[in-house]
């Protein structure tokens, strides 16, 4: 079947590696083929394998658009139409019968075939194409094929192809030799074409319109500097439209190309015409998809990748910088048929800072489908599978929790009978649940019709109102789209209960609610623009949405852009409260809640659907233990400042903190965190119902409950609140944790005092602050004897004229300490 080199399109660089690949399969049974983009891996390898082996060659492609395009190209090399010796198959579409020698399929479809019949009867070899893209289905398919070859079909040949040389993991998983060819068909010159000044992504990962204008300018330059068609890479549909509009009047026909298009629209973009083309596309054309006639590539340097918020169960498409490997893939599209040029809208310096490779999808995706497929394979959580990368724990836990809730797996992760029925539907587990359970509520046909709408985003259109879209599909105004919708509904099965009397709009909401019960949403206010979803996340519909003022919604698609509190509703349908309660019955709970709110205890019985409050009534006799617990939580939230701290309570706390710092146990820690942690040990909260009750608590008496026995009897001895000084006065002692205790006393009261006491069993000498007669500090000392010798003479000289009525003896050690003023007779000085 491999055509000779004189056949147009058959003389491609990969021919040099075909014999080595066939030999590797003969010797090892598996191989990894590495060849640059555009070298002909997809076009020639399957035909070479068909010549070397009896049986069918199955080629697995990661994208639907690439699947059909590859089959068309392979059949064209044979001078045939798809369906003769080359066929293809994808969800809802199959071309070719039992006599097909080479069949191109999507990776997801081949995964489901393996689930049904892991022997793959009649298949001689499987080619896993474009493994470097690291799609989740492709990783799972690789692991299943390795398992099949090891346990059931040692004769099954496996070939993994990659356009990048980073194949260590592939070779290890396959246990296969790596065949590499570096030959390229035609050189590609890289042209660095950054904008005049940097244009980073805007908030919410939005693309700056000025960058798109620059991409259009570079595209005009590419048209002027060479012949042939131009392939332009931008991250998504919105950017395709913007660049297309900016190219109005260009000397070429602008054709968009993206995954949500109809087959006719995609064929139009891929087919050369009488005029030069500018094909504006996304990553769908990055690899495995050849756009004939292209001589130049213009790359915006951006990609849009799915990310899953595991905590909220929401997905989002995030715009990121392209990886170096992806940039090379894109540039290679220009050299597929002739020498070409790749215009990169960034600088060579920026290129060096790009990530080497994009993240594998298993690291960022919703893993529910993966987990169900793994359980159906007999490997719960993927344990034992030869995966290129392990699934992240958080994502896998979210997936297994969902499957358990849907009764698709048991507590040990093994698939249940219901789980097998769900897997047989061939849709995401959420949608499979909606097919099975929706039949009884809305009728079998209508359940499958709604799920068909949800399972293919090319059917939903741009309107966020799914019920309106469903009505339009039923009316058949867009015949091609309606036909694809009917095909997908038929693929999901036939039969089941008849249509029920439920109105169509509510039926759509019912099926959506079954699939996404955690996204059932209730309006927050009368304007019904913002909602609260059962999963706890806020949501918002567009200002011009037809869903505004709808009290309840069943949300199918919502994403939360970075930096936004609420998710944006992309697709939803109306639902009412009784139906919401029915389809999300496992989320409806009734609990008694006692909480401290705005300085008061609130006790009520609350019915909720997830995070949505449905109804509440006041509780007259709440559980006393729960009351105490919630008051405790309220006090912890408010902090100890909610209590009334008298001077006595504050002083006692300071003394206890001092003893804890100096002596340690058994003296208690009375820091805020410690006191809040053991509230029940010292504060009686049994009668507290509001903030005023907290204010009435005797904090000093409460703190005394923490005093250890019998050490508590020594509190006054170890940390007295006052000390007697030589004048007979009792002076307050100031404590500050582990710092030395301090007394402040007038200097005249300490005459004759040569040593202040040490507290806490002599471990903490008291520091004395000596005061002037006016109460101002004149000296700080822990060594009174030294002060009288060295410091006092200077203090006496400075102050005795200012305070002549107070004694300033020359010998303070012999003078009598006094707290009183000494009145002098005229003509006599203080002695």
C-alpha cells in the first residue's frame, strides 16, 4: 500500500525511517518513531505497516478534525476515497467496512473499543499518533494497549509517534526502541516579529486587541514577502474573528478553522482555492493536520488550554504562552510541501524563556472519565497502569468522590453494575448519569437529545440558553447541525420510557441538573443576574442574557476567570425548585445550626440544597452542648477583647504570664492563643447568648480557675502585686512576661535601700525606676548600691535646687526614707 516516491505527496523525509521502524516491530513488538513536524509520519507509516503485517492497522488521532483529515490524505495517496482501503471512525460517524486495511480513529473511540473487546480481533498494529501532545485519552490508550499486549495480545504491534525528541518516558512505558529521523522535507526560516512594545495578557488572561492587530499586520507582511498560503495561529475563536476582521481587504481569502465548526466549514478551510488563503486557526492545526499550500506561518505565541478548579468543580479555558515544542510544531507546518517562513510575534530572547513543553492534560483535566475508564478496566484509580505521568492526587480524589456519589464505583473504587452501564453510554460520567436517570423523568429520547446537546460544544452555539438551543435543533432550521445532533443522540442509545408531559424547557433543565447537580443555582436577588450554585460558587449571567430574572438555573457550563469572584454562566437552562430538589436529592440536607452572628447567638433549623439555603425556622430548645460550642467559636472569632478586662484582671494575667515565662509549668500560659484554645477550662459560657453576656463575665475570677494547686498558694509570694519599700509604702509591681519586674518609686522613699528583692524564688531581680518628687524618672537601676555611690551625687546636684522642700542628704544610706515633704527653716539647707 505504500506508494512509490513518484506519487505526489509520498516522497516525504520519514521514508528513511520506515524500514527501521518495521524491523523494530518485528524484533521487539513495539517502537517509538520520532520525526519532525511535516515529515510524513501520519501519511506513510500506517501504509508501510499495512504492507508488513496481515490484519488491520488502526491509527489513533487525538482530535476529530485530524482523524478525518488523516484518512482523506491516506486515501488520496492511494488514489481512493475514504471507505475503500482506508476508513475512519469517531463518535457518531464511521466510514468504511470490514475490508478496510487502515482505519483512523479518535483516541477516545479506541479506548471504548478496548473496554468492549480488549482482544482487538483482526487488528495487527496500533499507531498512537502525536503522543507528544499528551492528551488524556492518548495517555490512557497507551496504558491500555501496553496492558493488552502484556496479558492478551503479545502479537499486537504498538507504535507511538512523536514530533519531539523527548521520548524517554514513551520508550520506558512501551519497553521499545526509539527510531529517530531528523531529516526535514524543506527548510523553514524563522522570522522574529515582536510588536513595537510588549503586550502581555490583560487581566482575566484576555488577549490585548493591539496584539491581534499586530498579528494581522505581520500576516500582511507574510503575504507580501512570499507566495503560497498563510497559516495563522491564535488561541481561540474570538481571536480568529478579530484577526479575520483586521485582514479585511487583504490580497487573500481569509478562512477560519477551529474544532466547533461544521464539517463543511472545516473542509472549506482545508481546501485550496483559486485565490491565496489565510487560514486563521487554533492549536487544532498544530500537528497531524496538514493544510495544503501553506508556505508561511504566523504565530501569535499563545494557546488556550483547559484548567479544572477541583475545589469548585469548574473548568476554564486559560490563555497561556505557547511552549517551545508547540512553537516548533507550528513552524513546521510552513515546510510541509516547500521551503517556508515562520513569523513569530515575539522576540528570540522571549523564546528562550518559554516552557520547553506544555503541561500534559492529565495534570490539569477533570479526571472523572479517566477514573471511570480505569475502574471499568479493573484498575481502580489507575493503579498498575503504565501511565506516562501519575494523576494528581487532588484531581483523582475529586473524580473518585464523584463516581462514588453517582454509584458508579463502590467504596473500594471497583466499578458497579450501574457504573458499567454508564461506561457503555460513551460519555462523561455526569452525562451518562443524566441519560440513565433522565429517561424516567423526561423520557428516553428526550434525555438522550439533551445529553447529545451537552456532549458536543459545537452544537450549543453561542447562546447561553440551552432550552432555546434545544428548541432550535428540534425545529431543524440548521439542517447540518440538527443532523449531527440527531446522530449523536442515536449513538447514545435507543428505547426507554416514553416522553413525559414535562415542558421542553423544564426537561432540558432537568437533564442538565441530573448531570450537574452541584451547579444548580438560585438567584441572589430580584434582578436575577447573580446566582449561588449548590457547590458554593457564585455565578453570573450576562447583562443581555435571556436567562436574566430566571429564579432557578441548571448550569451546564460555567468558568471562573482568574481574579473574578463569580463564575460566568456559559450555558444553562431554567429549572424550578421542586425539580431541583428531585434531581439533586442527595444534596438536600436539614441541619440544626447554632452560630454566633453579629454579636448574638442564632439558633435555627436550616434546609439546604448544597450551599443554597431553601428554608429556615428558629430553634426554641437548641442543644446546650452545641450552644456552648458555638459561643466558644464566636468568642474565638471575636478575640479576648470581647471580654471586659478590669485592671485587676489585667494585673493578674500579667503576673501569671511572668511566672509562666520564668518558672514554666505548672504556671499556665495566658497568651491569647493559649487562652482561646482552652476556653472551657476557665470561662463559663453556659449562659452566654449575646455580647452583653460576655461583658458581664468576671475575668479575674475566671483566670483564677487556671491557677495550679498547691502552687497557687504561693502566687503572692512569687509574683506579688505590690512590694513594700523602705518608706513603708506598698508600690505596685509591673510585669511584662519574661522581662524583669519593675517598680516605680520616688527616690526619697528608698534612702538606705541597697538591694531590691528578686521575685519568682529569686530568679527575677526587680528593676527600680527612681522618680523625682514630680514623678518623673531620674534613674533606672537594678543595682541600688552602685546608684548611691555613682549616680546619686549627680542627681542631687541637678534636682535639689528645683525641689528644695524635699530632702537631698549627702549620705542617702544614713538618711531616713520618707514619702513626705520636709519643710526647711529659712537659712538652713537640707542635710
